[in-house]
C-alpha cells in the first residue's frame, strides 16, 4: 500500500512570496489533515478535511493560509504572502475516519528568508 | 501549561540500555498515541492505546487512565531507535493534541 505522498520535500522562499504544498493521501482515506510543525514543537493542526469538506480550520491563519481538497482526494495548502515565522515542516496525514490511526507523509520543510 | 507534557525532553543512552519516556496529560481522552519521528520529518504511528499495555517487538507502551499517564519503553535499545518520540492524545473533540516530543539518541 502506497503511503501519503507530499511534494516538494524542501522549499526555500523569501518573505512575502507565495508557496504551495501538495498532498496525495492513502487511497480510500476520507480524512486528510495538514499540520504545521515548528522546530522543537509538536505538530499543530491547521486544517482537517472529511472528503472535500472542511471539518476544522480553527487554527488556520486564514489571512495568509488557504487549503483545498476539491475532489476529496489530493489537497493543496497555500501560503500567500509568507512570513519568517512560517518556517516549519508542513505535514500531511490521512486516515479512514476521524478517529482512526493517522498516517503521515514525509513532510515539506519550508524555510522563509 | 501544555495539555500534554513529555519527559524527558532529551535522552541519550548507550546501546542495549532500557529506555523509558513518559507522557502526562490533563484532558479527558478517548485514545493516546505514541509516534516516532525520524530526522527528515516522517512520522510513524507506533501505538494507539485506550487502556492497559501493548507490545510490539522491543517497544512496550502502557497507559494509566486514572493517573492520566503513559509510558513508552524500549528494551535493548539500538542506534536505529534514535528519533523523536511524540505522545499525542485524542481529546473529547476528536482532535489530536501533541506533546513536544522526546529526542532520543542511542550511541553504539
């Protein structure tokens, strides 16, 4: 079974630029999560999708972050414009349902200069 | 105060040593997860517990619901066990709440 795929693996941008991350969950997983993990901290949930609907985006900085999962499969997370404090690893995870085990992708490491 | 606290934050050990990582939480939970994160970011789920004890190879996880405490034990530690170990609890809103992790280094 293929795991959760993410791209790119690394990205370096300057502040005020835009960046987008892509996630392809495990086939059949209805629930998809985007997490932000700042160095030395645990992951923080940014947004949770159930199929193509948003379940929880309470911690998503909506003035600069957006995410979509239009067909209920792949998802993209965008930051526009980026700030220095957005430097982090962005993790995508998926699960069959919201209370099932989450499977994590390798993450995208973002550095904002 | 964080809802999920782990100790120690950093741990070094010699190969073969028995290792214990602790997790305490302050919220009601339906399940507790132990996760392993290797350098490069990838996270692997090790255990999901709601009561008692689970064992997988050299890894053992226990949970005491009354005391709101869980431990992860590694027997006969090996350098490949070096990673960050994260405790996460599923609270009443079904959202995962993560600890800040314990960085383990096992030296040959």
